C-alpha cells in the first residue's frame, strides 16, 4: 500500500498522528523540505511522534519516509499529468471537463500497461482456462467491473460465479476448492468483506488472482498472482473512483481477451452464433421486419 494511501486510512493512528497525516497530505512536496523538528512545530507535535508514525507506515524513520514519499510524488508528477482525484476544477467548462476526463482515461491505461508482467499474464490466462470454476470477489465500485467481466465470459460459455448481496460472498468462498480459481478485486487491498473471503479462499487452497493497487496490503499477501492497477487515485479525497475503475476494467478486459484468444475461432463462432439466435437487434428477429418476423414465428 502506498504511503499516501496509508496516511488516508489512518489505521491505528493516535490523534496527534492523524494531524501529522493530514498535514502531509495537504502540503505534498513542501513537507520534503522540512526537518523532523520543523514538521513537529508545524503540526504541534513532537519529533518522536513523527518517527513513530513513520514506523507505523513500515518505514525505518523520517529520512526513509522522505526518500520513499518523494519517489511517490515524483511518479505522480513526472509528466504533465491530470489530477485523477480532481480532474476538473469548480466552474470548469464542459470542454475542459471533456478534455480532462479523456486525459485521465489515457494516462490510467498507460500506467496500468507499464505494470503488466507478461510472463505472469500468460500463467494467469492458462490457470483461468484450466480452472473448474471461476469466482469473483469484490465490493462497491469494483463489483461493476466484475459484472462486466462476468457478462463477457458468459457470451463465450465461461461461467463466472459472483454474488452482490452482503454476506453471500463469504458463503461462496467456503464452497471454492483447489480446482477453482478466484479473482479478488480491491483497490486498497483492505476491504473487510473481501479480505474475509480471501482468507477463506487461502484456507481452501484456492489460487487467488489479486487486482489491487501497488504496494503491500492484506490482499496481495494472500495472492497467488497479482495484477496491479494504476495507483495515483486516493481512497477518500476524490470526486469519484474514475481512474481505479478504468484500470480494473482494463485488466479484466485483458483477461477476457487472453481467454478468448486461447481458442479464438471456437469462441468467435460461439459468440456470433448466440448473437444471431438470441439478439433481438439482429434483422431476422427485429419486429420492424414484420414479414420475416412472422415467417420465422410461423415456422416454429
């Protein structure tokens, strides 16, 4: 989990540590110019409190924090990039909003693409192909991406199990076996219900594909394979989860495409055949084409 994400979560932070976290998030690069004593004065805390906070973040101390936090900020500002958390300002014109959102989508896909390990992607694709059952575990916004993947897979005859009701995902995880594979989606990697399911899957010796942000988190520790999303988006301080959703959807579309390509002609013929038979948009089934429509019905 990135330093910025950990500061946002404020997990097990004291009140003083929460004030330091808020100050760091609000002041960005300016913090890097401050000594531990200066930061303590700015936050009305003590150097010892700052060091303890750094250790809670998994760092050795304040110097280690400055080095790694600087790397995160440089990654985020290495180019003239759009702020994925607030891609447009108040009173922006529709033209400005249109351009900014297009930049967010493009930059997010580029970020995600750079994080892909192609050898691991091949292993994941083969594992999904061989699995007896495929499960998806996710919550909230991630579930929309999961449902989209489930729908695409259904069109080529691949059944994907997932549940949307609270609590049912946990029961689903109890039924998974080592012959199955699970795709677990959580941007933070800390979503309580998702982690509960992940622990049960791990206990059942189920292979787990984690789709999550960069850095260590609970989900990545249990994962057999990891696909990282673009990780510039904050957990809370944003207008909407635009970048994370875009990255998740791209990765799931990538998995679908790899599976489709494993048996391209068979999947293509199945998908097209179902469209011609069941899709009411097809000219042969359109109520607008009354003559053909009535003829087809009379022959049934």
